[in-house]
C-alpha cells in the first residue's frame, strides 16, 4: 500500500525531529494533503496507525488538512480552483493553466510532549 510507505517516511522524519528536539511523544500530527497528491485520507489514517506502532508517534492523532487544487489561468490572469488536475478553467473553460497547488503532502505541525 502506497499510503503506508508514505506514513513510514513521515514517521521516520518525525523520529529524527524527536531526537533533535528531545521530545518523547507526539500527541497530534497535522499533515497537509493536496487534492492532487494521489493519497486517500482513509488509507493514510490506517497507514499511520500501523506505521506509528512503537515509535514516538504511537497513539498520536493524525489530522489531515485538505488543500485545494489550484492553478493560474493565463486567460483570466488569476488563480482558480480545479476539481481535477486535467480540468479546464472553471471560469473561462480554457486550458492554458499553470498548476500552482494541490501536490502538497507534508507535515504542517506537531503537538508534542
Ligand atoms: Zn480562465
């Protein structure tokens, strides 16, 4: 499962951070997931639970912050929100779009003890 390996690398990163900042336990992990990141939130939550066992994240609550898919439309000269990576501009129907957001998959912050 793709989401499990994502969670394993997130937790590895948090474990490194725990060593650097000398905390022992994480209560909340907040991650930002863009609409086009290609991960399924339910699978991510499950992967996190499995991957966190026996780590500093054991028992932590995973909070997923959804970020919209964003693109800059050259015709409208503004940023628009897309429901699909290949969708046309919702305002003018044009296809000259520069993706600007939606691929995010990162830890936003942690609440630690
Ligand atoms: Zn447009």
